[in-house]
C-alpha cells in the first residue's frame, strides 16, 4: 500500500525521508531527560514540530489536490492546505532566530520581536483568506496549474528573506563568540532553510522542497548541537560561567566592603594619629612621650595593614593604576632613610646606608608605589631583626635614556628556611610561625610588593640563610628626565627631611577648614596653627557653603564625605557661581587616599590633596603651594 502511494505520488517520495528525519529527532528529544533551564531545548522542540508539520503539509498536499473535489468547500480546503506551507516556513524561521540568539550575546529587542510576530499574523490572515481572495495564488487544476496573485511575492518571499537575513546577521555579527562546532552546525542550517524558503516561491507549486531542506537543516543542527554529549558540555560550561559570575560578584562585593571599611577606619585613625603627633610635638614629659611613641608605632602598623588589604583588593579587581610622573630620586631615598632610621633606632639596630650619588636624580616613574615596595621591605627587615644591622643600598646603571635602578636591603635577622622561600610572596604567606608568633603582620606585605613590582615591570627577589639573615633586591627601569646627579642636586638643595618642613608665613590670611568630624577639625587646626593664618573651622557643610557666599577666604580645606553637602558638591557650586571665592584654592582632605583617588579629585577641580590620616608634613607641602609671599 505504501509502495503504491509512493509510486503514484513520485514527487513526494523524498519528503518521506525528511519526515523520518524529523520524527527521529523529535523522538530522541523526548527520550532525553533535559536539564531544567536548558535555553536552547525548548526552542529547538518548537522548531522541530514546525518543520515536521511543514514537511507533512507538503506530503499530503498532492493527495488533497488529487482526492478532494475542486469545488465549493473542497476547493477552499485544497487551496488552504497548499498555502499553509508559507505559514510553517515563517514560524520555523522565527523560532530559529530565537534559537540563534541563545548562542550569542544578542539581547532581544522587544519592538523587533513584536514586529516579526505581527508579520507572521498578517501573513497568516492572508493565507487563510486566500482561497476566497486569490491574493496569493489561484489553482485551476492539474491541466492549467497555478496563477500567482498580487501578494504572492510579498507573503511568499518577504518574511522568509527577512527572517533568514536576520539569522545570517546574528551569525556573522557574533561569529567570533561561537565555537567551531556551533559555527558549522548553525551555518549549515541557515543555508538549508534559506535556500529552501527562497527557491520554493519560484517553483510556483510544481515541486515542494522547503520542508525537505528545512528537515535536513534540522537534522544537521540536532547532530551538531543537540546531542546529549554536547549539551552536557555546554551545561557544564554554563554552570562554570555562572560560578565565575557569582565569584566576580562576590569579589566586587568584597572589594566594595573593604574600600568602605578602609574609609570608615581611616576617619578615627586620623584623629588618633593626629592627636598623638600633637602630643609628641608639644609634650615635655618623657613618660608621656614614651607612651605616645608606642601608640604611634601601633597606629602606623594598623594603618599599614589597612593600606595593604585595600591595595591587594584593588590589584585583584584590576583597579590599581600606575601613575608615571617626574620625581627626585634623592627625595625618595631620603624619605625612606628617614622612616627606617627612626624604626631601627627604636630597636637599637645599626642602620647602614649606601647610595651611589652619581645616579641621575631626575627620573620619571611611579614614586609612590615604588616607595611603598621599598618601605615595606625595609620595615620587614627591621621587624624581623632582633639584633645586629640592617643595610640599605641604592645603585644602578644607565642604558640610554633608562636607569636600571637597584635597591638592596640586607639584614642580620632570623632568615628564612629554604623550603619556605617560595611562600614569602604569597598572600598571608607568613613563615616559621613558631618563631615569629610575636611579630605583628598579616603576611600580605611581600605578596603586595611582588604584585606592585609586576605592575611596574620590575622584579623583587630574595636570598636568605636561616639564622643568618636575608637580602631582598628590587630592580626596575626608570626613564631619565634630566642627566643631573644626586650629588649635584644635594650640593644645591641639601638633603630632604620631612620634619624640617615648615609653613610659609601666612599671617593676615584666612583659612576655612570644613569637616563633619570634630576631632578631625581639632587635628587640622592644630597642624595649621604654626602657619600664622586665622583658622576658621566648621562641621556643617551647608553652613560652610553659606559662609563661602558671604566672606572671602585665602584657602579652603574640605572633607569629602559629609552629610547634606559633600566636599566636591561645595566646590562645584562655588566654581559655578560668581561669588568672592570662585578663584580661591580648594584642598580636599579625604580618607580616599590612593593615587587613583588623588587623580580623580584633581580632575574634579580641586587644587590640592591631603590624605587621611593627615601627616603634618603632607599638609605643610599642600598648603605651602598656595601661600604666596
């Protein structure tokens, strides 16, 4: 019987194989246990059903034409069956577009999808009334055949070309995102469906090929992308990407938390360390000075920990920026030597310094981060040396316009076991805990140093003998701005000592300091007192803004995060207005004290920057820039 059917309707014999393909694919789909949330599966199933019905439509079409009388309702039914091929093709292509979207980053545009649905609805309406209107085509029987109607080209060609072109556009645009297997499978399907849908209208009903082509494309797609092994791999990939997104989100939340906590901790630290500095400066009692020095050491250690944690967080988030600017090598070395000498002296260690004064003094690089690395290594050397010495050497060699700069820090400390050397530069990598239990620190310092040196295109290495001592070497290239030696610079300007800096005379000047924290105001006022200026403080930002409208000031120092009006908001309003302080210098005083933060505030229009906790020498340096003799 089947053989007779195929023999009689020879043109549909190849369509039967297409139906077989579709049924196999659909059967396999229903035999699988699909994972919940599999994005492509549901769409693939809809597409498979459409293509199966499309192909069945083409198979029964000649039978309907042959068996049902070509008159009355029979004629209407025949023409409807004949024209439904367009509907199944449009819907199948529409689902294929959605299927393709799932393999790309394309975000569905709501109005575009609604437009496509409207096109399908209008085309469907034309199809169902075609037996009455003949807008698509009219069938005059086997002898006379078909005659195209006025909308044949629009309904027959336009949706298929539009949907096919959209699929091709998505494929080409997001080609690089696709894996090779996805590229081949999707392209093969696009070509099959597109070819069948565009060639079919030209055949004018003499031969049905669209369902056949679409079925071949569906089967290729199934074998390429919908088999269980591939879906398993893609599901694992999706879970991995989801886990990465969760980890990235958690890391971002951690970084935000650390940044916020750092800011909140710095504010009270500013008051603690600032008032402690005032005690050291003004007190005459040795016992009080001794207590204050102990407090300063502990406060500085806590601040170092805060800074290290924040910097590690920034590096892990990829937010630490290297700022290459001109600087004086002699000034950097003197700052490092001054800090280290004080700490070595407190532990009664010998501190030896050797600096090649023939090195060029005017360099270009990131002085802050380089200084942070060397200071950290010096601090560690002093911290882990109970008796003996710490030696600090600076030398290098010139290569064209570059100075290969080398810092070496050696000590007679406890040393590092050979098996522990590789742990030194890891996060929280404290070694020999039994021996070092009483020594303060998080183990982040050297890990941070290595990360910063990588950003600076330099290296940090260590050689150590357990029980004898350690030697750390820091090497990097710095651009030479001017070939003038450290020796010549020091002959003209002397050595840099932060504690010898003093305010320029600011008598008869008026400074306004605004901060919502009373303790911070006390610290700033006490530090500024020696400038000779009249210091006016205010803890209410709105009142401070009102004061700026009524009275002229020679310098304004603003906190950043204040209730009601922030420091940058006050600055913006003053600069936009035509008040008497429009040209007055503004200095930001903030706990957001990294180089990146500093750059951001200067870009907002601030003339100067002072980080919290406030150091007197940094405040003097910032203020002196705006005191004109």
